[in-house]
């Protein structure tokens, strides 16, 4: 039997003594299906499952904090205005929630999820792109059908079909333009019909970058003189952020919608609550892939915030997140929502 000694350097490298884990540190543990199927407990188990499941749980926590925050929970600031010293006003002042999503998500079944949020007045504003507006109206005029990612572009073009992944389908500001379109479509299936009804602004900084832009192009020949003033909208969304007593951002996807919301919140020294859901990486320096911590460095998310990024394609997880946050909150407070709805109807 060999008496050769183990290499001391290798032993020291491998058998490093571990420090004691702090008391109260969660233990990694998944859901036990031997206990039957309990979706509430299944979602709770995400917190200790690890990887992206834990980030999904943290995203749920962030959104629930947005929904449950009231100004009455905070001490009265020395320079507070008289309006916001009133206990009743403080009790009814909620977190301003910015919702952003890319156009492909309106093409998908998430449109119905967004419609639920807007119909029940659960977000303060929306930021999307031109496709995120036009696809909603297109669906009011005809359905989008399920296809395959593998369908050939040449064949579809000859048939007059467009593919999105595996789906076939005065001085105005863009938000005023979308508000009017929501009124004119007059269809309860539309996200923007409900945005019009509930007076929720929809910001579209890239309004010409899609079929809407095509229609504006052709309209300019038939009726020259249409002016779309984006300065109105940048002032409006930035002012919403500045006035917000608490700010929460939920951003599905990346690009212009992500930066537009984050940059608005820079005007108030950052959002208090933040949830990103996308699959982009930061190695190429893109804004889409930028981590929440990068936004902290710019002042777009507050230093004391606990932002969450879920690395996931939004259609796979956002409905479950809504089930654990907005939908649960709505059904737990349904009478309150109905009273506010009746009040709005009387005022109108």
C-alpha cells in the first residue's frame, strides 16, 4: 500500500473550512407533490427552490409591495404640502405603477392579461411600441392564429400572411392619438379601449415604427398637416414620476419601453420597486440586457430598493405572477374596486 502523502496544496485548496451560515438563512427546498396539488403552496415554494424560481418569488413580493403601499405608512415629511398631510388623502394615495411591454407580447395571449390590469385600473400608465398598439386593434378586427416558428417566410408572403414568432396575425401627442383610437375601436376586448375608459395614459415613444407609422405616412398624402408632438408625452410621463409618492416599475422585454420608463423615474431619483422580465444579457452593453444594478448607478432605481430581474420569456411566467399579485389583490378587494368604478361612472 502506497505511503505517498496527499499534496498539501491540493488539500488546502479543496478542504477550505466553511464559515457558519447566519441564523435564519433560508434552506433550499422544493415543493413536495406527495402532499397533493396545492397551487398556493407550490408558488410559495418558489422562494426556496433556487435559480429563477426564487427570482420569480421576489418579483411577486415586489409587486405586492407596490399594491399594498399607502402614503399613510410613511412619516410626514417636513416640506410636505397641506394636501398630503390630510390623513384621508394619505390613506388613499397609492404607489404609481408603470407597466411596460414590447409589441410581441400584445400579439401573444398576454394581451388578455394586460386588458385585465387596465380594465380594473390597476396600473397608472403603459409604455409600449407602435406594434404594441396596432396589434391590439388588429385583434379587434380579426383573430391572431397559432402557427409554427418553422413556417417559411416566402410561402407566408405569397399567401399574404405575416408571422410574429409562431403567431400569424389638431397637434396630437402619441398618447392622445392612442386615447382616441381606444375610444373609436369601442371594443371591450381591446386593452386600449379600457385605457380610454379609465383614462390611463399609453405612451408610445416609437409610434411611427410599425404599421401605425405606415398609416400615418399614407394619411400625410391624403390629409397633410398631421403633427405628432412627442414633447407633450415626455413631459407627461416624467411629471407622473416626479409627482409619484412611491413608484413601481414592471417591464416585460427591453429596448425603448424599458429605458423610457426607467429614464422617467430618474426624474425622481429612481423607482422604489422594480421588476424586469426578459432574456437579454448585459455582455453586449445593450439597454435591454442591462441589470437593475446598472439602473441604480444611473439613479433610475433607488439606492435602498430591492429590484428583481427574472431571466425568462414573459409569456411563460407573467400570468402566474399576475395570479399571485394583481388578480389576488383584485378579488380580495373586489367591493372596493366596484365602489370606485361606480363613482367614476357617476362623475362621467
